[in-house]
C-alpha cells in the first residue's frame, strides 16, 4: 500500500504484466494478432519503446534517430 503515500511507487510490481497488457488491448482493437508478421512487428516496436522508457531516454528523439538509420539502442 506504499503507492498511496509515494506516487513514485507503481500500483503493481509486475512490469511483465504491464508490458503484455498493451499487446492484448491492441489485439482486441485492431486485430493486430491475426498474422504472425503483425505480431512480430508490434512486439518489436513495443519492446524497443519499453526499453527506451526503462533507460530514461526521450522516446520521440530515439524514434526519430531510429527512422533516420541511427538507432540509439542497442549500443554495442
């Protein structure tokens, strides 16, 4: 119940659940899960965005760089 007094604490502790929830919503709304290619593309993009957020990076800037051929992550 710490999230009631500290807004930085997430409501639940399951990051995996939060990551999967968006896919299920997308699947129900647009039928994205009807083809294997659609599922793979959606999961790849969502995974990339989730990683950017977890690393504290600006998502819009990172997407602009990725579209220009200079992805921020992964950095080897």
